[in-house]
C-alpha cells in the first residue's frame, strides 16, 4: 500500500511540476529567439507543411509565438491548420478567406487567439502584473484594427515589478517592458494536452 501511495504521489508531482516546467521552458525558448537577427517582414510566404517557417532572418509577431512553441515540439502551424480544416466557420473572416491556408493562417494574431480560446487556454485579462506568468501568451490591440502578440518571459522590468515580453513589433525579436504598453485583448496559457492512456 505504501508503495502504491508513493507511486501516485510521484505521478501527481511529476504532472504538476511538468506543467510549470513546460511554461518556464517556453519562456526560455522565447527569450532565446532574441539572439537571432530577424527583420520584421509581413509578406506572404509559401512554406512547407507541417513544420514550415518563413525564411530565416524574417518574421512578424506571430512568428515569435510559432518559433517558441516549435522549440518545444509543438507545431502551431499544424495545430491551427487542423483545427481550421474542421472548424473553419469558427475562425475570423477578416481576410476574405474561403478555406484554410496552411501557409498563413497560423501567422495571423486573430487566428492564434481563436485557436487558444478553442483549446480552453484563455485566462482573465487584468491590470495586475503578477497575473502574467512566464510562458503566457498575450495579445494587444494597437489601434486602427492592428493586433499584436508576444510571450511573457522570466526577466523583470528595471523596477522589478513586471515580467518582460518577447515580441516583434517592427524591430525584430526583442525583449521589452511592453506588457501594459497597449490595450490587452487576450491572455493565454496553452500547452498541448498529452494523449491519455
């Protein structure tokens, strides 16, 4: 009986710590992207599927999220495309698309937001710094119909109050004190669920 209880405790601990560890690794993955020289480039690219990426040295804000997750083995290009194939009507129609496009759908902020929402990864939007943890994905409204997205990392602001953000808002993949720089319209904590045995 004691052996069974120890095994159960070990599995619960592993699951709990693994969840936290995943988001810590996602934050580190995002931070590592800032070591790459990337120019902001919003052009449409034909890319391979699955596992496709725009050319090295190019990207937009969504590519930060895609690349950070991909370093941990999660291909949001594939995840978003598969969900859109079966649930296309649930996704925004802003671009006049009649069907999913595996080259671009995952590179659109509104599509990523809808995907995270559909995967029950949505968290409350608050004005409390402490609610935004490393590994969280945050999206903003920049005004004029322009949206933006980035990942919360472990580094803190100079005053030690806020976690910084890795994003690409035009100056490449950078770490900045940008959490409350714009109106937050989305807050997510997404981890792909592992298959049940």
